[in-house]
């Protein structure tokens, strides 16, 4: 039986990847497709190919309806189980359901299902964790080889991290080694740029905000890189004039546009914005909007009775108005995924639509085509950089900085994310062994007991399990001592005399400490190479130096420690510790 209409090549690839994966494995899998890629078609084709019962779960009734409609358009008959749609059918081979409704009626799902498909599956790790997990758990009781497939455009969320662990291109996600992920494998992924370049999506016309811009950079961020609503409101309340000017520009540019979506930073902000727009052409939708009102407003917007749709973040998923051709971003975000999702609202193809105007008034400076790094941006001028692992050759994407010739001069990566294939195909139990994450570290703390290299946040050595000295303790102890000196190292200078290399550490206030390494003595050479050679070029090219003058020649690429601790001897200060890759409570040199 052929599909009633042809899938696009990438949709077919996604379907094939799913079949291939589940033929070999029962482990959960994720497909990443950008907004507008036609996920519902992929779901419909998978549902059509399945022989046994399958359940398609989503969190909003609009998506239940959309996915169901696509499936019916194949001329097939599927059921809907959704209280919001007033239908509770579960007798069909394929059931499209809302997670809330299934969760509330678990006793009606006692049949054996072979596959659960979760649309917008990045929500699985969110507040509904227990709902999704309970359903999966229950269905597993009927069928212990139940397959679970997720689909999403945003596999990474600032507050949750990556939703899967292993990527099919051979790398792992996330820096925390023991993190639990709701899904195991990403089995297919397509970037937004592919969709735009192939003409499957409308071209975004990215314009720099001309009139005014907010500056959120001074606000404190939480550990996910997000701001507190209170802080944002406070900042915005001081900039009413800015908001007014922005909205005036939006209205001016909107005269030649069909549908305008405005993304506000907070609910208060959204209300303020709405106040500046023509009342009879504007809808405001927040999380608190009554669902019936919301449906009605969205309906009127889609029918172009309303021109402006203001929202905070409620309309980033499951909302589809192809005529939208102007996106105004007035909210801060550092997530490339979220940014892509916001912009994606305006990229659907529509008759007569040439492009979609995108203006970022929040100074996010997110590049739409950049890959998601998966960590909060460490500072405003960082960009994603490619860093090759000297161990396995994998091309990592980290936050970093480049010089005018695009060479990486600094990066914030800690551990290589490459996956190494296991040495033997089959494990003891006949099970295929998992590939392991490459152990090469770009930043590390050395274990004083066994010499093992550990993550800079590790408390115990991952090799010998003994406690690793906390650099904060080291610094605190040294600062207490009268005969100790601690400098915040701002840089190093070198000089060579014969086989001896002298390193001078410069503190930010002009203090100096120095030490010498005699390269004619193997033991001293080894110490130098362990400290400095290993970290050569941001650990991108570890090197074992054999001569002092060789070091001098390449000194520009040596890494300096963040702190140096010395103890007073009779006539000089003897360097005892050089703390590299410091992370802790003390301020580093030249930090605010
Ligand atoms: Zn590696
Ligand atoms: Zn150890």
C-alpha cells in the first residue's frame, strides 16, 4: 500500500530512521524537525504503517485535532480521546489523545499498544513528567517492548537541558554525566536552514531594530540564563518610552504586512504593549486567558479580522497561522531553540507571502542559523565555535570567541561530547554495548591521589573516588596564612636562559611571582608539560615540549592559571599551587 500522497524526502527519511531504530532497539527515540516541517505527516505515515495499536499523545487539543485530521486525510479512520474535543474513543487501531485526558482515564487504556508517539515531546521533562511517565508505565505493563517516539522542534530548553542523551551523528548531550534524560536517542534531526534554503519555509527578513532596543544584559540571570519576571518588569517600567517608540515603529512597518505577532517579556509588558495598539485590531493572549476567549481571538486573527497578536510565550507551540509575516521580539532569550520557534511562527508558506519580517528589540543577538550549544551563554560576546577533540577528532560545538580570522581564541567547553564505539560488538549478555562518551577534557581538575582528570565541578575523583581538593578551600586556607601569597593571575611572561624556562605570573595589581623549569631535567620537564603542555591552545592541542626555547616560540598559546599560591621561604616566594580552570566563589582577575 502506497501513501496516498508523497512525503517530502526528509519526512520519508524520518520515517525510515524510526523503523530502523525500533527494529533494533526498544529504547526511546526522538525526531527533531523544525516548526513547519510537517511533523503531523510523519506521524500519520508511522501510524499508517503500524500493524498494532498505537497512541499519539499531545498536550493541547489543537494538536490532537491537527494530527488526527492529517491521518484521516489518508482515508483512514482514527479515534480521538480528548475531553476538550468531547470525544473519548479508544477502539481504533490509532488513537489521537490529549495527555491530560488519558491520564484521567487510565483504566480505559488496558489494551496492548505497540507504540506511543509524543508530539511536542520536550514537555515530557516538564511539569507533566508524571502524567506522561504514568501512561508509558501502564502501557509497558501490557507490553514490555513498548516503543516510545517523541517529536519536537526544540530538543533543548534552558531550564531542562537536552531531552535526549545520544545523538545519531555520534555524540552525547549535556555536561552533567549522570543526568537523567526523558529520551535515550535522537535518531533524526533537520536544521531550520535546510527548510528555508529548500523553499519549504518562508525566508525570514532579519532587520536590526532601528528606533530603540531594550538592554536586558544588566539583569541577573539564574543558572539557566533566564531572568526573574520581577526584575524584567522593573526594568521595563523604567522604559515606557522605549516600549511606546518600539510599538510605533511596529505599527508603521505593519502597514505593509498581513499578520503581526508580538512576543512580550512578561504579562505586564504584554498589557502595556496592547495598550499602544489599535484596540479593534489587537488581541492579547496570556496564560491566564480563558480558553474559549483564546480560541475566539486566534480564530479572528487567522481570519485577519485582527492584525496584531500579542503574547508572552503561550503561542510558541501548536499555533499555526500561515499568514503571519511580521514577528516582533520584545522578550529576552538566550535559547537558540526558543528563538527559532518564535521566528518559526512566521515562516510557514502562504499564498502571496514573500518573506517574514523579523525584528529583535531585545538585543538577543541570537543567530537563527547557529546550532544550539546547550549551555547558557557565558557572556554577551560569546558565539558558538567548533572545537576539535585532540583525543577522538570529534567536532564539538561550544561557546567561545574567535579572532578576526575566525580562529578560536577561547572556548568554554569542558569535556568532549564525541561518542566512541565500543571495542567489541557484543557484550557478555549478547546485548549490543553502548558507545561511551570520549573522556577527553578541555577543562579539568587533576586528582591529587591518582592523577585522574575530573570535571571542574567534581567533588570526588571519577577514577579513584577519593575527595578532590576544593580550590576554594585551598584559596581560603592560603589567604589566612601570613607567610602565603595569593595572586589573581592576569597573565604570564616567559624568559629563557639556556635550558631553563622562567615563568613570571602577573597579578592584576602588579604583584609578581615566578618559578623556573629546567628542561634538561626530565622531572621538571614533566611537571611543566603536565601543567602547561597539556593545556596548550585551550587544551585543543596538548603538547609535550622538550626544549625551553620551543615554549618561548609558542608562548602566545600557553594558558595562564587563574590563581597562583606561593609560600615564603627565607629569601624568596616559592610557588606551590597554580589553579587552572577555576570555578568557585572567588573573583578571577579582570572580572567584575
Ligand atoms: Zn573526543
Ligand atoms: Zn583519583
